[in-house]
C-alpha cells in the first residue's frame, strides 16, 4: 500500500500538485523540482510551501520564489518606485 503525504491549508482544502520548481536564483536547489509536503497560507507571509529537500532536509519557500508565483514584471510599478528610479538615473548621469 502506497503512503500519502498530507498537505494542509489554513481553512481550505489543498489544490496543489505534488511538486514545484524553485525559481530563486540563489537558492541551493534553484531550477530543481522538489516535493511539496505541506501548503500553508499566512496573513503576514502569504502562501508558503514546506518542501522536502532530500539531504538538505525540509525547508519553507514563499510562493514568489517558485514556479507558482507571479511572473517577473507582473506587479504594477507605483509612483514612488518611478521617483526612486529617476533619482538613481540622475545620480548616474552626474557621475563621481
């Protein structure tokens, strides 16, 4: 008989598949598919996955560093971000 791993969410049934891809470029398992052990949603962190890292043990990943997060550039840019970018460009143009 095959064993099943339990996946949980806070207050709702799980709808995830059994694995995800780590997309954060500096994570030791970047680009690799890892099994999901538990899925959780927190008010402060949002959606997180507790995964099986094999010899690395279990680890938690926020959704935005996985293939389940939003694609790069999908968040809107606000006025403050544009003002900060303009200040950086202006400083670079002036030089040392």
